[in-house]
C-alpha cells in the first residue's frame, strides 16, 4: 500500500513538472519593449463584422495581432507628432469625452428600470392591440423590363413552374428560394403590390406586371391566413430597445422642463414660446443598446 501511494505521489509530481504552464493573459507581441497581451488582441475582435467574429480563432488571430501592432505604432507616432495639442484635435477629444460621459449617465439613469417583467408586460399590451386582419404568403419574380415580365407571365400560362422561373429570371436575392418573400399584412407591402396581392387567391399569380421603385414584379400568392402577432422571443430585444428609447426621451423631457431653453431660427430670430415648449422634432440621444431588427 505504501509503495503504491509513493508511486502515485511521484507520478503527480512528474506530471506537474512536465506540464507547461500558461499565463492567464499571455503576451502575444512586443513592440519596442511594449507588451501586447492576448486579451488586448481579442478585445479588438469585438469590433469586427459578425461574419469575421465567428471565424475560427486560429485563422483570424494572426491578423488581429498584426492589427494590434500597427495600431500601437500609429498611436505612438501620433502622440509623438504633437497632433493631440492642435485646436481641432483638442476640440474632437473634448466632444468625444462629453459623448462618453453622456452615454455613461444615460446608462446609469435607466439601469435596472426596464426589467424582463416590464418587457413582457409591454408585449402583452402590443398583442392586445394587434390588428385582426389577413396576411398572404407571397412569391415574386423581379425584373428590370416590362416585356421580360410579360414573357414570364406568358410562360406561367403555358404551365412553367413559378419557383423555377424565379430562380432563372428574378434579379432579387430571393431568386434562389424561388422568389419566396414570406408572410405580409396589407399594410406591410408597397401600395402597388398590396392591392394586387390581396386580390389573388392561393395559387394564383398576377396577370399583369406590377411596377414599383425596385422594377417590374410578377407575384404569386402561396397562401392566406389570419395574421398572428410575433412570438415574445422574436421581438423581446426590439421591445426592450424601444422601451429604452422611451425612457431616454422621458429623461430628456424632464431635463428640458427644469432648464431655461430659448430657441432661434436660422437667422437668429427668437422663436415663439410655443415652439420652445413643443419642438416639432426632438431627436433622442443615441440609445445605449441598439435596436434589434424586426423578425417575421
């Protein structure tokens, strides 16, 4: 037993001695004595487009390291040049600092005020107001020339499959999916398309080309159903962003109510008091969280 225990201890000691140790944040480059760490390099990855962020690390890491080296050298040269002391740069730095502090203030003021329960309640409110209407599943073939669109309609009348024609003729990116546009309510479509689409029965296609700003369309209705609100998980990020914007606007409104604001036109002439109290457009400061795109 004692011999076995000693052997086990010796094995553990051997493994500990022979296994290389890695720093929690290893240095991946040294430029003129300045160390650049792994975490610094990977931080830059967050600023890349999503398609690059998802790339395998071993593929993108060398480029990130070289980018970090170049950035350091540019910053070092810029500091040595004295550019930071020019009036233009000083003004830009001051403005950037103001923006950063403003964003930090907004975040601190709305932090924790929009809970998951609040977002869920907002969703329930939206669902209650969701219009009771129909929606159509639409396909289209988009071309630049009316005569081409007419030839497509002629081919459809001769029995050619709509999806195959879309794949072969449509200039739209949906061509590879047979022209599939998805489901739409009438209000979500351009007026030119909505009237035609909602006059068709499932399986029917337009008998005349339809002109929009995008070109000439030949459309087909694949199906009709009662419109349903999107699921909570599909819109919760968008709703939270909207509520964040609303909270920011309320905060700005409160700040304005406590300040003396005087407005003038482009010639320096004072505007009426009504304009000061009710500006036609009050752009909201940039929200801390970007709005998520709507999903269907």
